[in-house]
C-alpha cells in the first residue's frame, strides 16, 4: 500500500522529468564557477521540489483532460489514486520546501524558481488549449534552470546566465514540437494543438522545426564566440548541432512520425551533452573571472 502511494506521488510530480530539469541547473552552476557541496545539494533538491510542484499543479489543472489521452489516463488523479486535497497538499509542501532551499542559496535563485512555477502553472498550462503560442510562453520557464544554476553560483544576473538561458530557450522549440508531433493524436483528443502550424503534422510544421534546429547551431556556439570555452566546444558543438539539424531535415523530407521520434530522442541527448561540454571546456581566462 505504501509502495503504491509512493509510486502515485512520483507519477504525480513527474520525478524523472524533475531530475532532467535539475541537471540543467547543475550545469549552469558548475559552468559559472559554483563548487560548494552544500549549495549543490540545495540546488538539486530545491530545484527538484519546485519542479515537482509545477508538474503536480499541471496535473491538477488537467485532471479532467488527462483521462481523454492514452499517455496520461493512468495518472493518479484520473485513476482516483489521489484525491484533490492530497494533491494540493503535495504541491504546497514541495513548493514551500523547495523555495526555502533555493532561498537558502540566494534570493535571486528563489525568485527565478518562483517565476518559473508561476509562469508554467498559471500562464503556460491554461494557454495550451487556447493557442500553439503556448509553446513560446512555456519556453521561458523551461529555459530558467541553467540560468538559475548560474545565478546560484554567482548571486547576480549577468551575461553568462543570460546566454545559457537563450541556448536552452531555442532548443525547446524543436524538442517540444517533436514531442507534439509524436503525441499529436493524444494531444488532439485532449483538445491541445501544440504544433507550430494549424495544419498539424505537415510540411509547414516540419519546416519550422527544421529552422529552429538550424538557429540552435549559432546559439550553441555563443560561449565559444565570447571566449568562455575552447576549440573543443567549437568543434563538438558544430558537429552535434549539424547532426541535430540533420534529424530535423529528415523529418522535413518525410513528415513521418518515426523521424519525429528520432528527433525527440536526439533532443534529450543533445542538451545535457552540450551543457556539460561547456562545463568541461571552459577557458582559463573565463575561469579566472570567478576565482579572483
């Protein structure tokens, strides 16, 4: 019984997704010179809890829609494995504890965490059924983790967290649109229209996915252009970007869901590889800026 309840909580908070989010935050923290073990603990756990609160709130909003979609029908609320009061309690506790942990690092980290929660829950989530522009809106809270991590390390807003934010911001469009392509029928059953074109799975949507994948290449090279990373980043980021673009180009040619699925999985690998490539390829000049 206890095991079943724990499993329900993990599904409700999308624990695995929370883990992926804090990996981005960790990369931003390490890239910007963070090295304190206790701060890393607060960032990882606090970030996971705030993300869990966001995910749980999303499921509360969409509890009546989830039952209409195959991929979400098994969630705890539609299956009556959790009542609403219990769901609200989980969200409240995870949000409060997570915010406290982020605030323990610095105030800006807490403010960023809270802004990500509010924009994801109260703007992006309800907008998903209204307009495909929800993807653009959702890209803002989705790109906050590396920025939050960088600011957790430095305690201030600067160009570094801004660049990390925009790399993840641009990445989210081909990433999420690939997911929306794969799950198009399910999303349609729930009343969501999230591909960039009203024509759905079409050349138009595939073209926009391809363009954003292409734009991602120069954005991913910004740390090298600014002298923060070395030649390894230039070479590998170019290769990774070209391969990622190739997957999107294949989708444009075929408009086949199989190719969208390949692009989706490629996007899951691309981001953490790029982010930790930045961490391990920082230039001595850049490192000096935060060890003085």
